[in-house]
C-alpha cells in the first residue's frame, strides 16, 4: 500500500516506529513510501494474523491511523485510472459503488504520492534511513 508522507509520519508517531521499520526500501519502490509485508505472513506488517493465505483474516493494528489508501479500500484505481471495487476484498459488497468522487480522491492521492517520490529521488534519498 503506497503512503503519503503525512500518513507515514502519523503511523510512525502512533506506533513509535521509524518509518523504515514498516515500509519497503525506497530503492525497491522508486522512492514511493510503501507499507512492507511481514516475512512471517506475507501480509501487511500491521495485520495481526497467523496465516500466509492471501485473504487471511486478521485485525489491523493501526486501524485508527491507517493510511488513506487503506481507508478507501476496497475502492481502487485500475491501470487506466478507472475506479472499481477490488474483487479480492471479502467484504466488497458492504461498500457503496465507486463513483467519480472516489476516483477524484484516489487520483489526488496518487498524484501526491508520485510527487513526494519524485522529490525523494531528486533529493538523492536512496534509503529512508537518510533524512531528507
């Protein structure tokens, strides 16, 4: 899950973790802050589960502080920036149908994340261990 800088900082404050402790290395993501997966479960590092199944049940440990992309899920954008409900979500039927407002918000988030990533890359931050 991509993160804005604001989301990453909120999670860091709430969990008392450094951002690099819960995100993938920037060298792997082109500068995008992205939630890491647990090596034990292959799921998000904040999902409490013992299963390695793709649709494993579990609880989000940071639900109150979850990033914007998680808050909008299962409504996502496809590769052509069209909005839809992700079929992988077992509760997708409980959510309203995606609309242009959802699309606009997701496009804004995507744009912000791309701008922040470009700034990190231009600033030479190869790893989040280095402050910007």
